[in-house]
C-alpha cells in the first residue's frame, strides 16, 4: 500500500505541479503527517522532491523532472484518456486517469486533454438508452476481492432461484455483462442483468489464484453454441437483405449469385426459433426454399398478420 501511495504522490505532482501536504492528503485519504513522511522517503530514494515552507509554499518536483512509470506512449495515453471520457464513476478510476495523464509528455498533454473532452464513450444507444446493470459495481468489488455471494437469478425460462456463487471474473460481450462464477465447484456463466438480488457473504470465494478469463469464457461460449439444435435453411436472398440476415447467423455454408442478382444460399442457424425469427425480420427480401417447416411457419405468420390488418 505504501509503494502505491508513493507512486500516487509522484504522479499527482507531475500532473498538478506544486501541491500542499493537505491537498495531497485529501486526494490520497491519509493524514498530512503521513504525506510528509512519504515525501521524506521519496527524497531519500533519490526522487528530486522538495518542500517550500510559508505562504504560497508546497510540495513539488524539480522542474523538468519526469518519470515514465507506465510505459505508455503519448498516443496510447491519449487513447485511454479519450476512451475514459465521461466515465469516471469511482475514486479508483479517477486515480487511474490521473496516472495516465501524468504519463503524457508535457508537450502533448494539452492536446490529449482536448481530445478526451471531445470524445465520449457510452455503451448505450442514442434512441434507446440501455438500462444500467444494477449490481455491476458490487460484482466488480467481489470479483477483485474474492468474496462469496448469494444471488437471486432469473434464468431464460423466467424462473427465479437462489444461488451461492464463487465469483471468478466479469466479461463484457455483445452489449451485455456476464459473471463467470463457480457453483458447487462447477464453473457457469450468468448474465448480470438477470441478477435480481445480491448479498455479499462474509467468507472467501473458493477459486483458483489465477484464471485465463478469455479461455474460460470462450470454452463456455463454444459449449453453449454446440448444445443448440442447428438447422440449415436454403433460400434466395435479395442483395438489400443480405447483410441484415447474415450478421447473426451461425455460418453461411454456401452462396451463389444468380442471374437476377439474388443469392442462392445455404445458411446455418442455431435452431428453429432463431431461423424463423431472422427470416421473418427480412420480410419479402428472402424466399425460403427449404425446409418446408420454416416455409409453412412464415406463411402462417404472414396470413395471421394480413388477417389482423385487413
């Protein structure tokens, strides 16, 4: 903790210039006496830090002194500042942004600050703002601290059940947050938006000291995909509907452009409902040739819709 605090003092002074001991203490949530001891330790370690006493005094670094502790280039630090614009939600995040800003050379800091003010990154859309993930902040804490939790979880069948989980990691994929957690020793994936209640238990999580989150999540993703009852559909697709149809399919098995410009394609979907929903969405831009069960379902939907609005 002290090493992190010493680093924070250096970064604050690089970014802000001269500060009083009281200002630094407030930023780091420690006492003024602790700051003065840390300054003395930094000076003993060879960091050119000094204190001016009296009115207008304060703590500062020797003019021109810089330390590149992050290894970031100016462009990398600028990109991180821009991506974090408007998203400062916790003191830890604000501290990280200060350290990134301090890593930018003096000549580039003004332009980087300007860039971060002109780019805003938001995960929700413009017309339909996404509802916030209610328990995300708590889950971030328990994942980092390794604490067991009890949740009320609503599954895809709309049934709610209590679960005691050992959090392993959080993954953001496809506009959703997912919690990778162990339950009774077996790893599972839970969508954060389906967690209706969360209680942090006063006991450590039973989990490995290290984790390859990417590999674990992809293994669950592949297992889920392989469990689906896939279906192949042969259809004629207008060029205007091609991108809309194929962006979320399992795969395009084959395609051949016909003389009229339409594509004769064989497309694999992850089940009957997935196929009928995606094809219905394209309307007359797609003509299903087989299987007949999909043709019949689309015809029935069209007849019911026409009858409703006739």
